[in-house]
C-alpha cells in the first residue's frame, strides 16, 4: 500500500477540526500530522499534541534548514508549517497522514504530493454562520476576530483549487460525506 495524504483546509470556524477528529476515530488507518506553529498555546493545548510549539526565532532557523515541506507566516511573527519528519514518521508506521491545515498550506501540500494527496475544502454555509461560529468559540478578541474573518473571505476564493468542496451546513451530513471522500480515495 502506498500511503496517502488527506488535506482538510477551511477558514477558521468552518468545522474542519471537528470533521478531522471524527475521521480519526473511524479506524481508517489515519494518523494526524501535527503542524508546527510559533503562536502561543491556547488554554488546554499541549506541545506535540495539537501543535509543535516553536519560538519565532527557532521557526526561522528551521526554515533556513529546510525542515518544512511547507510553511507560512499567517500573521506577523505567527508561523505555521509542516515538518518533513512528521509525514515521514507517519508513513513509516504504515498510516495515511491527515492534515487540519490552513488553505495556503493545504494548496502547498497538494502541489508537493500531487496525486498522492486528496485535498478537501470545508466551507461554512455562509459568512454569517462562519462569524457566529467564531464568536461562539470565544477564543479571540474583536480585532483578532476581524482578522480571521478577513482571512476567511480570502480563503473561500481558493476553494476551487481543492479536489473537493464540502459545505458544512449539517454536521452529520458533512461527516458522512468526508468519510466517503476518504474511503473512496484510499481505494484508488
């Protein structure tokens, strides 16, 4: 079996993390690829579980050392990236890598791995629903929320660059559709 990658991208609040977490529990041979970030951990986040938390200085050093498949400076001094070592270790264990990653990162991974990767864009049914979901999370102040909403509008313009667009208007339906996309791609 040739191991594959499943790339789930979406604007913040569209539901990609919920969908990815669901897929991880389905016994499909998926292993979560933990991204690296230079942002501070949120309450309850653990280094090496949600992210590899790295200082901005160390992140820049690792960029120069070509440690990342892809990386992006999402906000000033706030980097996100995918380590080569992370994907290699997942594949060595005979698993498929699954990503919960921003849109630019998702496009970069698809470009890097081509036909070995399935890229799925998760979209909220509307901008209003997306804003409601972000406000309900209560993890951002108003300025950060407005930054996320602005970025979401940019990201939604890139949905057509993905293999699949999944509208998350009903969670049950979105979960079933995501499972079908993953199992169909594994069968190829």
